[in-house]
C-alpha cells in the first residue's frame, strides 16, 4: 500500500523574542504592561494533546489592538507532563518565556529599542530575538 505524506511549509510573519526570567508569569505580564503600556490579559491555557505521547499545557497572555497582537507564552508546560521535552519551543528551551508580536509591531518601539527596554527590566535577565521560520516546532505558534 502506498503512503502519502503531506509536506506543508508555513511562513511565519511575526517577531519572536525569548526571555530568561525567574519571575512568575503574572508578575512578568504586569511589568510588561507597565513598561510597554500594554494590556496583557490572561487567556485560557493552550492545550496540545500529542496523541499517545502526552499533553502540553501552555500558559499565555494576550494584548490585541487593531494594529498588532502581542502574546506572552510560558515556554514550559504548566501541567505535569510525561513528555521528554515539555516545552512550547523545545529547540529554545533555555528561555522561560516567549513573546510573539504579529503585524509588524505598529505602535510598539522598534526591535532594538524593544530589546533594550526588556533587558533593562530587573525581572528579565536576558532577551534574544529569533526567526520563527528557523525553528523546528514553528507550527506550535500557529493558531
């Protein structure tokens, strides 16, 4: 019997930043709200049921305007998981949080200035920008 596979290549048109922070997610969201003049609001957890491998529960916050959408994700599963790598983005698992900005970030500071603002926060130890198209698990950011 012939087997057909469907190869789909997604083009991710958003900016992705990794943040290293030991702060709790609600504290980090509050600090980002205050610093960047946002309104990140806690959303229902994203649940990925990976068939017989296990479940991944990702905590997320959302700020949406007519110009841009900004999401803050916790990279590690909020639930006890049986997965070997219980991360939203296992290829960048050293980052505690991921910040996704859609629609070019209109109304937000330019990328170098944004990275400088995030790095200046005492709650954030390190910030790095990633090209989401280079990530192995970029499909986890498409919903």
